[in-house]
C-alpha cells in the first residue's frame, strides 16, 4: 500500500467538488506519462493528499483510491488511464506549499522538487509529517477500507 498527492486547479475540480460528488470520481484528464504511471501503481485503499494548485498551493483534504487504473473516459487515446478517488476528510488545517518547503523533514518530497507533476508519490514518513502539520493525528494509514470514516 502507498501514499500519493493529487494536484488539482480549484477552478477546474476543487476539494468541494470532490466532497460533493456522489461516490468515487475519475481522476481524469492527466496527460503526463509519469503521472499516468504513478496511477498505474495505485491499489484500492491507497490514500492521497488532495492539493489545490495554482494560487492556493495547499493540501486541503484526504482521498482514498477506490478504483484501480482504467481507461480515462475523457481520452480518445487508449494510452491514457486514471484511477477513481473518493473524499475521506478535510485536512483540519490546510498545509501550504511554503510550510512544506520550510520543513527540513520534507526536503526530499516530490512536491518540493518537482512541483509540476500532477500525481506524485508520497513516502510514509512524508505522509505522517504533513498529516501532523495539518492537525490530523494519528495519520490515516493505507490500506483504508471503504466506508471507514477518517480519524
């Protein structure tokens, strides 16, 4: 099981959109091979940060991978795949990119070193630290069962 970070522009698909969507939603529209390959590695029950990019630049919520990689319904090209994710809970206190960059424990985080990648891995140590920074303790652990509420 693993941890991830999913970046979205709030004006395109916000955390509120994710929370208000009935059931899991496709993480569609990704057209980057590295991000697609990350989704291919995901398993049901993996957890991820929902990150608002562009102006906000902060972790705002936690999602659960609900459906493994499958063809992206928004693509005409079969090379593009996506997973479906479901909202678990708000981050009690959103964690900004500047706070993440200031934390020496997160110096090697992909978000710090490759901020343009839209779907990226997060180590277990990084997961726990960002959850701690956001007031989510104990950090939820993957695999997370369907229907189980966030702590």
